[in-house]
C-alpha cells in the first residue's frame, strides 16, 4: 500500500522509508538538534562551578541575608545581621546548586558518611546523599541536640557506621559550637572527622576553634562575600 513498507531494501539515497513512516504515523528516528544555547537533546548548557557559586551567592543574598534588625544567634551573641539559610536550602533553584557545590568539596575525599547537628544540617545531608548516588554513594545521619524520650531514643539518627570517616556539615557557623556537638557525638561512635564544611561562615571564631581542635574547616562562603 505504501512504498517500501515491505521487506524491499532501500537504496542509499531512497527516502521513501521516511514517507512510509510518516504515512503510518511513526516518527522517523532522526537525531534531535538542540537550539542555539542548548546542550545535547535540547538540554540547558552545562554551568561550571564558578557560575553555580555566583548564582547561589545571589540567592542567599536575596532570600536568606536579613539585616538592620537585632538578632540573637545560637551562640547567644547579638547581631544586626542573620542568615536564615532554610529559605535558601528549600529553594528549588538553590537546592541543586548547594548539592553540586558541596559534593565537589568532598568527592575526592576518603569519606564514608556525612552528617551534622539538627536542624541546619538535615537538608544539606539529604541533598548530598541524593547527589552522591551513584558517583560516590554516601550515607547520612544527623545528631539530635537531645534525645526524644520515645521511640529508639537515640541521639544519632540515620546511618553512621562505627569507625566511619565523616564530614560534618553546617548551614551557618559562628563559633563552631553546633558542629562540635555533632563531632563529639560522632566520635563517641568511633568516627574519624575528616573536616567540617559550612555553607556560610560568619567569621566569628569558628575557624580558630576548629584549628585548636585539629579539625580542618572548609566554608563555601564567608561573611566577606556578602559585605
């Protein structure tokens, strides 16, 4: 009924196969060419890490940096600026940027598990566990400030293997006291702390306190990036 719709082989320049496919409602298998500015198969072009960092900085500045008010920090100190990082970590554009940038900081490390203190570290750890698969699968955990008093009543929830090499995460560091709580709990289970990574360091003593404890510290941003 249609030309070359049977078993007759097509010659090298015979296009009737395309006509036949169209006639019976089947799209011919033709590679898709993306539009200008698109990557393969029409996907957005790849963004390098420097661009991702600039994008994330702009989102944090817009969503999370609160100024010209009086704030009490977790350290007990007073400040006229505050980073409400939950507003960035739950932003659909910022979340994958955080995951990519922080994963780049640890993918070359000998690390088994990632974790931190509730609640600031929980979204970060969840994002990174998802981002790590399948390239470098990482188990995640978080440390409670105190036990619940019900259920398993354990201080550490999630997956922390005994003797694991651990990277501890924080959304914002001031003195580093919150991260040190997570570190102490992980070490009590035999963990070795590889380093602490913070999304934003306020430059108020955390780096020095980690140095005194012999712990490497690697902030993605510091307050100077926003000043």
